C-alpha cells in the first residue's frame, strides 16, 4: 500500500479529505455534476449505480441530489472513508449499499451505470486494465461509465512541467506552499500515471466503446464511455 492509500485509514486525515480535491483539482464540483449529467443520458431513472472508490461520498452526494430515484453500491477499501461517505450522504445514505473492498468484492450487477472518480491513478497499468474489465463486466450492455483521475503528458520534461502546474494551482487556491510542493512530489512518486491517450486506450482495451473526453483541467482528465 503506497503512502497515499495509507492516509485514507487515518481518521484525522479522513476528516480533512473534503478539503483536498477542490484545492488541487480545477472545477472539481462541476466535474461531478457533469459526470451525473452524462450518466443520466443513458442510465434508467431508477438505476442502481456502481461507484468504485466511493470513500468520502462526495460524488455520490451529488449524484443522489441530482437523481432522486437512483440507488448506489459504493465500494472502497478504506473503512474510515466509507464511514465518512455515510455521514456525507446523510439521510440519502439509505439509498446506498456499502462494500469495504475492491472491485472483486462488488456485486455482479448488472448495474445501470458506473463511476470511478479519483481512483484509477492508484493502480498500476495491468491492475487498472483488470479493474476496468471487471467494472465493465458488472454493467448492463450499453450502460454509461464515467472515470476521472490524474492523467497528463508523461514525456520527460513535460511531466515535471505539469506537476509544477498542479502545485501552482494548489497554492493559488490557498494551499500552504510547502504542503503544496510536498503534494506535487507525492503525486509524482506515488501515483501510477499515464498520459491521457494511454488512459483512453486502456478503456478501449478493457472493452468500453464510445470513449470520449468530457473534462480536462491541468493534470486531470475525465471520460464518458459505454459498456
């Protein structure tokens, strides 16, 4: 388990989790709203949505508010993060089932849609491909799937430039400069990063079709696809 994943079992760090993504991810809240809109284009009104990496519950709260008839299965390996997700959803938490584990622990479905936000960059390429295949296997034919995570050019020189922009944005949003520099270094050292082109190709290799980019902001990308 890398250093990033370990922090998700630290109760103090988990309580601060909601502060992080908006500070380092431009348009974070709107990315979640766009994901909900894209899922709703093809998911049934009463769909059950598979959310992998559901800890914290931030995207599930947005999805639940925008689609009052959707139900959810939230999967995450960090028990502390799932506790936070229940709190985040509040009275809407009874619309969700919770699974502490990984994609192999998720029910077989078929689900009317799926989402995996800020998660796949923790997985090295082979495991990322396997996880994408397992997600697709749990979706109904033609069901929509959204993914968003750290993805930017990995060529020597360009990689460092983009990591510097990640840090600079965090500072511009109010992060302590020393902490922002440390976060940028941790991203470069601990995440398994691919270029946007390689990420999109991996989704196709996993069996998804109609893979389209819907979100791009500095070191982040998001895609919509069909199972």
